[in-house]
C-alpha cells in the first residue's frame, strides 16, 4: 500500500527592503510613516554608536570581555521596537541593543561590562530579565512566563532571544514543545548570525531552515531578512499580536550575520573567509536603511550628524557615570548569588565579618 502525505509545511520568508536598501515590497514599505522611519533610523544609530564605543573601551582596558552585535542592529532594534512595555523579554548576552531600546540606562550596561553585577539590577517597570550567558538555558523561562500570562488572562507576551547554536540545545526543544502544547503567548527569536562561535550554521541543523523546527511543535516558524529593519519589525509585531489574541507562539528566524568577532576574546579570521565577510558587509543594516531613507527624501549627512551627536553625548555621559561608580564590596559576590543565602554562604559571610 503506497504511503500518503498527511502533513506538509510552508516556511514563509519576509523581506521589505532589498539588500541595496530599495523597497522590495513597495506596498509594505510605504505603510511606514516618515516619523516611524526616523525613529527606526535613530535606534539603528544608537545601537551602532554604543557598540563602537564599547569596543573602544574594551581595547583601552576600561571594560572586560565584550560581545559585539555589529551587523545585527536591525534584528535587535526592529524586534525591540515592536514590543510593548508590558511584554517580558528574555535576552542573551549579545542583546545589549535590546536592553537599550527597552529603557535600561546605558550606565547600567557599562557597569555590567565593567564586571559590576549591579548593572543587571533591572529598574522597576522595565520588563527585561538579566542577561543569560549560558547557551539556551533561559528559553524555558520565557515559556513559563508566557504560560503564567495565559493563566492570568493578561494581554502580554514573553519574548526569548537566542542564537542559531542554541537551537541545538535541549532547552530550546523542551521550551518550544511546551509552548506549542499549551499555546503559550510566546515569541521565540532566533538570531541566526551564521556562526556559533566557530561552528557554522550548517553544523547546527540538517534542515534548510531553523524556522521549520517550530512545525514539529505545532506552531508556525517563519524566516525574516534580519538585516531589514522593517521586515523584522513587522514579523515581530504580527507574532506578538497573534500571541496576545490567543493564537499561540511563533518562531522567527532572523537571517543576519555577526560582522565582528564572537567576543573580544575571539579571532573570527581563524574560521571564516574574507570573501564571506565582504559579502555580508554589503548587506549591513545601517547602510541599507540609510539608502531607503534617501529614497524617501528624509536623509542627508547633516541630519545624521545631528542625530549622532546627541546619541554620542548621552552615551559619553553614561560611560562617565559608570566609571565614577564605587566598585561593589567583596561580600556582594555572595549576597547577589541567591535570594536567600545557604548555610555555607552564611558561614563564609560570618568568617569574613560581613554579617552585621
């Protein structure tokens, strides 16, 4: 008896601006107002300037190891700006730009990269979780938060960021499976920047896309041009709207590229070619969005200089504030580890005279 097809999948891909910055989908592109475009452009500039300054500080020995997001600004900014204040975010260590756009002061971030964990004490009213450095371990937390939102009947969503490497972890599959079963209001954003440190994306998944993995868990996965600010914004906004209306989760695979090293402790020249890097340099998001702004007649060099100067002044001020902050006391290493200290930690505090 011949086999019959019982299920087929269709992975959609969204692009609104092409690689040159012209409208690939004129109707979708024209739906964005000039004011929206200017806000998006300012966000891209803010992320680029912050990243450049952070790299300079690391080279000067003023902060520790730093993970650059150069080349991934559109994927971070487009998704962050689509979210509402009530939504909860679960980022990795590379989503510094998301933190900035969700309202975490740059001073906090610089303190964190200085080695001061107090930088990750998130102010009240900013629904962003502390950075997750272990690969993929935070994704189930986002599913759990989303389930809690559903039980409480709150029109909110949980958003988890992770790289292509994390899609090989059990945490990823367990989180997506549970989110699918319970139709949790969650959005999973895979920042597919082609490399998990030195391991290429081809070694992570034999399938053509990472997005297609979502269908195994009963919900949609889609691909988006991750260097296209407008496409990322629309895909994220649509997924959030669906989640909050009871439509369940979505997996968004942002096709982007890490133009810098994995961190400042890495040398990407050892595992990827100059030709590959050059190809993606031509697709970088700020250059692309600037070209579209010119097409719309709302960009010139003076405008960019003015916006950049204001951003640079704010970030310079944040750097000074972070560096002027008194370092934490040694006992903070213990006090910040758990909500309540274990018997061993209490003993260590007593032995060092750190208990009042």
